[in-house]
C-alpha cells in the first residue's frame, strides 16, 4: 500500500448519491453514483426513503474506493454535502426513520404557509431566518411529520405519539446531512448552512429560535447541535467495526449549493456562482454582512470555518430548470437531455414561444406557490425544436430574474458568473445565459464542484489543505462565454418573458374544473 492520502466527499443530491475521492490537487481519483426512488404519493408530494439513501451511500463509498484502488485507511477525512431542506425524523434508539423523508420540492404544506402570512409572520420570519416563508423549507415539513407520522412505523410500537416522544428526545429531527452523519458516526449534529434552511434558525444570533419552535410546535429536544461547515473538532469518526472497517473523521459538511459556492472558490464577498441541476441556485457571497433582500432573494449562510465568523450569501432559488428538460423527456419531445443542444441550434429563435416551467409554483424572486407551468405564443407552425429552445431559454431568463434582484439588493455588479451542475455541459445554454444577462459565464475544469466543496471543508478541518489560497490555485477555467447577442434584442425578449411569467402567475389559482 502507498502512503498517498485522499479526502472523500459524499454528495447526496435530489436524484442520487455520489461518492468522490479527491487528491491534494483537487483532482478526482474515483467516483461512484447511484440513484434512488422518487416517491410521489399524491400530486405535489415528493418523498425519499432515508434508508435507501443510507444504503446507497455505503454502496457508492465502497464502489468508489474499490474502483480507485483506495484503501479506506488512506482517507484523511470525509465531507458531506446534501440536498437541503429535505427533512427526516427518526427513532433515536433504533435509528429507524418514522416516515419517508419529505423532499425540498414537496408542496403539501402550502396551505399552512399561507396561514403564516395571514398571521403576519412573514416579516418576523424573514428578519430572523433570512428566508421567505415557503413550503420549501424544513419547518413546516417537520411540523407535518410530527402531526402525521404513523407511530406504528417505529421499531417498537408504543402508545405515545411521535410528538410526545420527540419531546423526550426519543425521536430526532435532521436534514440529510444530519441523517448521514448520524449513521456514519452516531452523533446528532447538523452544520450551519443546513440549519439556515430550516426556517427555525436565527442566522444572526446563530441559534435555534424559540418563537419559531413554538409556532411550529417543534420540541427543542429533537434538534441537532449546530456546528461549523469545516469543523476541526469533527463530527465524530466512522466506526472501525462498521462498513468501512476503519476510523475516518467526518469533518466537513455543507448544503449542496453552499458546497458549490465553496468548490467554485467563491471565498470572497462579491463572487457568485449558479448551479444548474434539478433547479438552479444562484449564490452571491456577501462576506460577514447578512444583506437583507428587498427583491425576493433569501439571505442565507454561505459557510463557516471553525473559529471564524460566519460568511453570508444572498441566494436566488429557482425550483425548476434541469427538471424542465426532464419534463421534455417525459412528454417524449426528446429522448435524452443531451439532444436539446442540437435541437435548439436547429432553429433561429423560439418563433415567439415562451415556456414558463412553474410546475411547483415559482421560487425567487416571485415566491408564488400557486403559479403553474405555461406555454404561450404558439402557432400552427410551432415545432418541437421551438419548444425545446424556449425551455432552455426559460432556464436563462429565470436566472436573469434572479441576477437582477441580486444586483439591486447588493449593489454589486456581477461581472463574471461561475457556473456548474449537470446542465452546463450544454454549450448552447451557457452562451445563451451570457447573452441573456450580458455577463461573462465561466465554467471550471472540475465539473463536480459540489462534492469538491465539501471535500475542501473536510480537508481544511483536518489540515489536509492548509488555507484558501492553496484551494484557489486548484481552480482552473474550462471555458468562458462572453455576450454575443445585441443587448437591445436580449432586453426585448426578456420583457416578453416577464409577460409570460405574469400568465403563469395568473393561472390555476383554484381547484381544477
Ligand atoms: N445537455 C444537457 N442540456 C440541458 N440539461 C441537461 C443536460 N444534461 C443534463 N441536463 C439536466 O441536468 C440535470 C441534472 O443535473 P445534476 O447537477 O446532476 O442535478 P441534481 O444535482 O439536481 O440531481 C437534469 O435535470 C438534466 O435534465
Ligand atoms: O440536489 P440538488 O442539486 O437538486 O439541490 C437541491 C437543493 O439543495 C435544494 O435547495
């Protein structure tokens, strides 16, 4: 065996789980990926099986280590990054989930969020948590689980309901980071960027907020301890008698969008990235200042290293971007997402067609839970190529909605935007994005920036990397895209897009008839 050492990263995303092994230069040594079932019990509901996610996590770690010929003992640390907001409740004694995980996309608590607005809690929630009240966040999901999870699912059937048991600390709450760390090390912790997505956490005082816990009837005893993203104290180590057969410290964790910010080396205030996955998440580092948004963005925690102050970010969360491409596949307009590039290039324009993929309402900057998907401007001459192109354009326009809000809130002109995620393989989309926002788009060489960011957090904590400068040197450009379209034309099309968004927002507010 060699004395080479590595850092591993678990990237637990909406559609699947990846494990990647990185070397000191930030290069990928090996990687394995498995998808998990998407469970849709009712329209608008989305669940995952937490046990399947944990089994897949063990499996991808084992596979990636074998494929890279890496011994677990060569891992200096493991980092975790995860789909955020997705909520799990589990039995502390047995480790068994009391119900499926409720996924960030799930809309079952929409009505409950509307009662918050009616109670005038919008503003206080925004001030404390930095978040715009929405079914997206963990708070109303946890409340729903406490009210509805079936006690029979607990390992030993008990007379008490889930909430009573949670009050005694016998049922635990966590986002996916907590769930994985609990299974890896036995510790019940979360990290600060994930906590900032619960709508229960005070992002200024850095503590769980009593008023919000009371509003959602969430017992404090079920909450994890909140720790830095890169934690020298670590979140514990893997069990030497467990599946890895050795003790590896789990020392870094970040919500996946914050991990991408970190992996893109956006360490300084003013740097920004946008990730194009199922949805898109545009984050601007605002340094030690928590910038309050007046234009529909979220104020969120960007990252924190042990002993350092918290770094904040402004975030524009767009719920459906890559998922709109998946929808094209579902309705058989395409066979594979990769086809969209050639199809879009085969026509000169969308011929006046606009697609607004508001399938789960609209997130930033509109925050309209009841908006619905809309296609406008079709004629008898509309072809699938036009609809495909309009769907790609919708990704770019939604990003412009957020970019404009970002500049208005921060006063920072974003002159260059780093991009990542599954959809940026599409060069047409990257060029279009540059045209639509009139800004340079930069794609980095490493395409798994999310996993890399959490590896950095873990590696910094255990001294595998010593400082941010070392990481900055690892970051290299794959390709830059500069605006080519005349700005006046881009602006005119964007105006039409805004009218299409108004249609999506006006539609389907009531029950179907
Ligand atoms: N060539 C492509 N053009 C446009 N979208 C693509 C392309 N390839 C993949 N995608 C989209 O990228 C998404 C997957 O990206 P990924 O970053 O893996 O997502 P997630 O982390 O949310 O699971 C899918 O929604 C898919 O539709
Ligand atoms: O798993 P992804 O990449 O779709 O990211 C999901 C986000 O974290 C949701 O907030």
